[in-house]
């Protein structure tokens, strides 16, 4: 028997192992739809502006309503900052308001643009900072509104020196960043974290270099990453509201104070290992046993910021993973959901009007939580990891008014040292772990502790507050009571 091929019907399309049959009218519509899609793609390609230098990009970025594709490659900022460009930067600085005016290297001045920077790297040599006029250096400023930047990478080259500012500043409203990566390098001094100062008082001149600054309302950051090897924040939000960060990542690096004390040259050595922080011995000196981040915070909000949401964000090896809070009278809450802090000096430093849900952190180099005071926050955190890798004094300190705190341990809780939750205590001064932890006013706060190994120490400052704990609960007064006389002579020795 001879097999005959199946006749093709009008509007039939062959795919592996199947035939899709379409009635002629639908086949015609389908063909028309394909044709229109092709025309649309061709029109889009025709409308897309392609650039291949920073000078071309600057001209295009000053206009509105465009789709721009930058040719893949590495672009050096020093090739763009010609004497003419530097003269234009100087002429454009507004010093009428005093203080430190913004000083850019490159500005996206237009609005309503979409920039495709996939496979594009912009290199900024740290020696360029000295060529700029005085002010608050913001290397790249997105000044216009409704701009989208996709896929950009920025990296520093050159010696360890900072600008005193940041690498990328979102000043315009409704900026969208997607898949943007910063490799930040260069600050002065570097290698001591904030032990020599962070803004005043300072023992030496400090030149920071931060990552992404957010000022514009409606900004959205998705899958953005900051790898910092400089003293400065990774992500920080100083103004604006309705700001959202999703799946963003901040990474710093840690250094032991015992290692710092081995230095035989450098800023700390030259100062006799002094510090701006009072330690537990009552001296302003670096002490061994702790581990400090060499960067500032992974994610930071300031009091002028409005509503902020951080979703699925991660901080590794930063000073605070998340230092988040709003004004006491803020009308809307700041939200942290499904966030992670690992290896930080303190995982979460939380202030007023903040909600933390389904988030976690460890005790590797510092407390899981400082609830520093303020009011009306609701915090749920899970403790994960194997416990301290360096000197840590507490799981958490909790103070303030009208807060609710629930602390839990990961499923199948691993054994950790019996460190306390300090209820009715403020964070140590400046959140420096080597400084003493002191009682602080605490009113109408509910603590639920589900970490069996963590005992609760309650201060005498608690008012109308409650504690439920899976472990031991002790009062500060009881622990300060003398166990009795040793019967020693006045000399203190027998």
C-alpha cells in the first residue's frame, strides 16, 4: 500500500508532530497580524537612536521622548571630560543656595526617554574627581523625569580616593532602573569602617564614595546591584515618596579590629589607634574582638523620604544591612518584605513607622535588630545562621513607643550562644557595638520571643509593655544585684 501525503488545507501551519488548521478567514487575519507586527518592529527599529560614544549619549540624553540604544562596549569617562565639557560643568553649577551644590560628570537632562545599556560599561577613574569643581559630586545624575535605564554597568578604576559623593544619583521623578550594576571603589581613608569618623567628629579628612542615591518620587529599582569596596552607602534614599526597590543587592566587605591593630602604617596607626567611639572601657580607642564593615549601609532611608517599599532585597557584609525608618509623624509606613541581611555589623536598624515582614538575618558579626526608639513600627524577623563569628553582645535591643516585635528562629533552630534580647534598652551610641548598651524609654511595646536560646533582659524603663518568651526572662535590676560579699580585705586580695 502506497502512503499518500495529507493534503494541506488553506491556513494550515506545520509544527513538529502536529498540524494547526485555521479556517481561511482566520488565516487571513493571522497573516495580517504578522504583517502588522513586522511593520511595528521595523518602525521601532527606525525610531531607535543608536549611539557609540559618551559625547553622542550626552547630546541625546538632553532631549525628550526617545528610545536610545548604546552600542555594547567599555566607555571611559576621562575621554568624555574634555576641557570644554569641564568648563560647561563649572558654568552650570548653581551656588546661589550655598552649601554643597550637586556637581555632575554626566547628566541625563531630558525626560521620557528609554536607554538600553545592555553590555555597556562606563568606567570612572578616581583621579577624575580632582578635575571637578568643589561641591557634592554625583558622577552620573538622572535629572529629567520619566526616564528608564536598563542594563547599565558602572565601575571605578584608579587609586583609593573618594569624591565625597556618589556614583549614580536619581534626582528626577519616576526614574526606573532595571538590571543596573555598580562596582564602587575608592574612598579616603579605607580599611577602618567608621571608626575614624563618618561625618563629624572625624579624626581624619573623610572622602566617601557611595553607590546609588535616590531623591525623586516614584523611583523604581529592579534587580540593581551595588558591589562596594569604598566607604559609603550602597543604596540610600534621602527624599521623595512612593519609592520601590525590588530584588536589589548590596555587598560590602568586612575586616576584624584585631587585624586593624596589627597595622604598622596607615591612618589608624598614625593616630595611635584612636577612635571616635567610646568603648566599654571608657576610652576612645579601637579594641580587638570585633569585625567592622568597610562600607556604610546596604540600604538606608533618611527622615525626608516618604513612603518606601523594599521587596526581596539582600545586604551582605555592610554596616547595617537595612537602616530604615521614617519621621515619627509619617502618614504612611515604610515596608520591608522578604529581605535578607547576612554578615553585617547589624542586620536591621529600625526607627519609626516601619513594617518588617518575612525577613531574616544572622548574628555573624552583630545583632539581628536594633529597634532604636521612635514609634509605631511592627517588626517580624527570623534569626538564621550558625551564630557569632566574632564578639557580639546581644541578639537585639528594643526601645521606643507603640512597637510590636516578633523574633523567631529558623526551622530546626541551630545551637547559638545564649545571647540576650535587651528589652527597654537603646542601641549603643551611634550603633557602635563596642560601646555600652544603656536603658532607654520604652512604652507600650509588645515583644514576642520565639528564640529559645535567647534570654530576655528587661530594664526598669519599661512602661505598659509585655513580653512573651520561649526562653528565660530576667530583670536588669536582678542581674545588677551583688551576689554577696567575698570577704576580702580592703586590698582586694588575701
